[in-house]
């Protein structure tokens, strides 16, 4: 290492200390000076990347509380049925209700689990509509203990994984919802109300951006707005 001293007064002070005999050489002088300073704080490690495995784990405690038939009745949308495209939301993906409902099955589809586990949780969003759909399904459960476990899992799902990323239905989204509903009806392909609201939310936040990575959008962003 080469140290360049640019200020004459600093160089003069160093020379005086060396000539005083207090230090054998410049190395000793610099060592003493550095020892008098507080140690710099160690650089903080980068934050740990939370993956979609956290999402899978959030529902592990209630996996199997519903049978496949019950889930099919309450949440009829199959995450494997959607075309491989969908709007990007703020650089991430808006999850359809069929993703958490799939994770509650006794034996979730492995392709869905694998794809969810590979995602960065910070780039996944959910909608208030999905919360309503999940709560509707939970409300049909008459067993109090079973319902408590379901509600606790939903709380973990929202509070731990989606804090700040639960998207509301706003007036602009309602306008898109109405436009989308009209276009789909004219095309002879109507959507259910939850489908329309979540699709409109994705369009409002992602505009015309579309994912083209196939399995990524197919399973994680389960709702097509085409």
C-alpha cells in the first residue's frame, strides 16, 4: 500500500513524532493512531431472501382440513387450467385465490408447490378479494376448533407474508372491472365476480405488462385477463 500525504502540516507533524524517538518508524506511529480510533462497524450481511416456501409453510398446519371435494366446491378455479400469461404487478405477481386453496389440499399439486417455492415472497401480492373468498370458505366450517386453525393460518398468510402487499379494490379498479366484464360478456366468455375483480386489480397495477415465462405465470399468477 502506498500512502500519499498531501498536506504539508500533516507531514510536518509526522516528522516531529518520528524525530522525537517515541516511534521506531511510520508503521508504529500509524498503528498507535489507529488503535486510538473506534473499530468500524462490520458490514451488515444482506437480508435473507424469503422464498415462496414460507407461503407453503404458512398453510402446512391446515393442510388436509378440507377434502379435495370441499376445496373444489369452495374455490373452483384450478391453477393448472390457466394459460401461461398474466399481468405483472409492481414487478411481481398477483396471486389468484386458487394458489392458497391449492396449498390447503391434502396433497397439493407438486408443480404448484415447486413454482411457488421458487418465488421471492417480496414480489408476491394478494387481493382483498382473495381474502374474502378464503373467509367465505372458512365460514362454512361449523367445527370451532377447525375454524380457529383456519383463521390462524390466514393470519400468518397475511401478517407475515403479505404485509403492505394486500391490494384493495379502488374506484379505478372498479372502472376496469366494469369494462372487463362488458368486454367478456360481449365475447361470450363471462367471468365470475371474484375473477373480474382480481383481473381488474392486476390490470390496474400492471397495465399491459405480461409475463411470458410459462410455468411462472401459469401457476403463480393463476388468472388470465385475456
